C-alpha cells in the first residue's frame, strides 16, 4: 500500500503519468496506482520468482542509496546555509557510500545477470532527465497521458485529488 502512495505522489508532481494521481471517489485511495503496482508485480513474478524480484529490488535500492548518500555532500556544498532538522556526521555518509558501492559491485561480480537490471534501470533515469526534469514533454505523450487518465476515471470510479 505504501509503494502505491509513492507512485501517486510521483503522478501528482508530474514525475510519473498523471493517471497515477487519481483517487477513488469513495475511499480516497490511489486506486490506479494500486492497480498498476499490482499488475507490474504480477508480471514480474510471472517472469521470474519472488526471490528474483526481491533480489532485483534490493540491488536497485542499493544503487539508489549510493545516490542518496552522495547527495548529502552535494547539498552541503551547494546549500551550506540550508536549514536542516539535524546534521549527519561527515563520516557516516562516506562509510555508507563505501558499503553501498560494495553491495552493488559484489552481485555484479558474482552474477553478471545483474547487469541486465542496470540495462533496464538506466533508460528510466535518462527518460526522467529528458522528459520530467527538463519538462520537454512532447504533445503526443501529453495527449496519451490525458486520454488514459480520462478512461481510468470512468473505469476505476476515480477523480482528481480534490475528491474528498
């Protein structure tokens, strides 16, 4: 349930298709995000096993953690006067970055099949920077997004966020 809320927030902020930001009219749950996540999970399990799905998720999570730990240093350098609720000791993100890189490299050495996960993951990052970060949505993609949202509103009894 919590992961669907991440998809919902991404759709609301424009980082994912806006159809994922639709809420069920009666229960105010992110119904489209729940259905999309359930469908994707079923496809992933059908292709492999639950164990392979957990392994792939863990591998990608450690790649993301590397970025998170490095971002601590980037934010300290770019925004030194930014108000922070708490400060992290300098050595902690450095230590965790090293551990995270280790936990990414070891599976790549032991099972080169993990390179396939990177091959699938990297284009998503590229698309994010091209379409979302730079806001260069093409007209056809925007129209497709709106058409899917309209159909989903009727299909799932969903509405925009202000349905409560």
